[in-house]
C-alpha cells in the first residue's frame, strides 16, 4: 500500500435531492494509479505537444543566400591559419596540404593573404619606381599599381582554381563513363581556392625584398617565389589530377605550372621592372 498510489473517483448523485449524499458501497471506486511511472507523464501529451529536451538533432542545412553558408568557410582560428601558411612554405612537408586541411578548407587565410600581397606589391612597386625615377621633379604616385595588383592577385586566386576544378570534374567523369579507370575528382572548389590562396603566401616575403635596384636580385627573388609556390601546387594537385587519364594529367599539370609562371612574370615586370 505504501508503494502504490490510488486515485479516487466519487460519483455524486443529485436525483435524491441531497448533493452531499454519497453511498460508499456503490459510488466509491478505487483505481490503480500510475503516478510513479515516468512514462505516464509523457503519455498525457500528444506527440506534437511533447516538451522538448533541447538535445534533439539540429538541421545542418545551409542555404546560399544565408550568412551561415559563408560563415562556415571562415570558421578557423589563428593557429590553424599560421600552421597552413607554414606548410605552404615548406618544400617537403610530412603530409599533403589537403590532409592538413582535414576536410575543413577555409577562405579566411586565402583572402587576407591575397589582400596582403596586393598592398605589399603596391608599396614595394612604388618604392621601386621611386628609386628608378629622376629626383629633379616631384614623384607622382601611380595608383594604377594598386588596381593592377588587385586585379592580378584576386583574379588569379579566384578564377584559376574554379577553372581547374571544372576541368577535373569534366575529365574525371569522362574517364569514368568511358571505362578508362578514372574516378570522380576528390577535391572541392573551396579546397582549390584554399590551395591556391595559401600558395600565394610566398609572394609576401618575395614582394618585400624585390624592390632592390639590382635587377638580377629581383629576378632571383621572383624565381624563388615561383619555384616554391609551383612546387607546392604540383605536389598537392598531382594525386588529384592523376584520377584522369595519364595524358590529361600531364596536360593539366603543364597548364597549372604555365599559368603560375605567367603570374610570376606579371609580378616581375609590372611591379619590379
């Protein structure tokens, strides 16, 4: 009796004229109560009215027109960005850069690296022009260097990775349909952006020291920047482009190196001629 609860149902008859009259023998009924059963509390509510515990699954859908869609590409801390920058400078790191990204490519580092390169190119290009100018008249700043640096660096970093990603998707899917042993490309467009964005980090020290009036030094500095960044790109892209046919893989690598050489030549002659 102590461990069980009871509820009481009392039937009050009014046909006898006495609302207070109760026949305990006939009208008093005892029913077993389930107050101590935790499930009984939830059963009193329809499923739609069940109280939420706050621990249910949360939808992870992000739509293109929402800020959360773009925020996921900037969800990275300073330590991770610095580690990725250092990995892009090492000629022979212990693992692939795509493994370092670990499925979490960011656009925060590539954006600020490109922006830093743009302003340093403008600054050191202006210094180079000042050293080469005649000092008998006032020096006029050439702000076309700034717009040229922005167009060159942002354009290269934004559009070349997209073209490479589209080519990889096209040729890998064609090889898979033709039974040539190829498979789907394992790199996303954001990973391509991150790869090219972090490849630009070498141009920060190169631009800082390439304003020398000694032309041969400028050639050497730019050549070193090209070699380091091109090695970084080819080393990390080769496992990805190898999913296509062998001939296509070689052509893609040649195109990647050729476009990167074009960037290095443009930097040399537009800013440090």
